[in-house]
C-alpha cells in the first residue's frame, strides 16, 4: 500500500470504530491513569449489577475489561495493578451482595491469573505481598469469602 492509502485506512478506522479511535487517542497521548480510571469505572458498573441482594455481575465481562486494558500495552505493572484493584473491588462488593458460585469460581481464576501474570513479568514478590495484605484486610469483604479465595496467601 502506498503512504496515502495507509493514511486513508487509518483515518477510516478512526472515524468508523469507537475502539480504534480510543486506541489511536491513547497511542498519540498515552495517559495510563486516565485509561485505568475508565476501565475501573466500567468494572464498577458491572459489579453494581444486582437484583434482590444477588449479584448479576458477569466475571467474563470483567475479564474482558482487563484484557482490553492490557491490549493498550500500558506496562506490566499497570496491568497487574488493575487486576489487584479489580480483586479488591470484588471483595468489597461481596459485603453487600451474594455472588453466585460461577462468579466466585471466576474470581479464583482471576487470582490465579494475577499470580501467573506476575510470574511471567518478574513481579511475584510484590504481588504475593499485595495478595497477603488483601487477605488480611478486614475491610475487604467478609472473612469467610476472603478465606475461601485467598487462604493460600494468608500465611506467606
């Protein structure tokens, strides 16, 4: 393709797709904190879904938001921090709603993903310390929920 054709394709993508526009905007002016806040807002909106005290949140949607954030390549530490902040938000929300077994299972998978991601990017020590701190923090959900999810990190 010629230079003009490439420019035209980029301009068409920018005007046609909201996702492409967001990517190009981030590429031109990379503000990781702003992107993190937008992502956490969408995660909070998903976690707020409830009916009669039972959560209708979808862990698949939350995982999709994390994956979308990571696709911007903001840096491994920022992706890990988003995963940890998401876990904290899930734990805090658990005090107010009942999560289904599938959501709890997905949250366990998220914890495994956090550890695996940290291992892949040489951040295991700080990640395990953060998980231990979360597991011992009484403001993070009910004690039984924290214990079910994070018991392997409580005694590190």
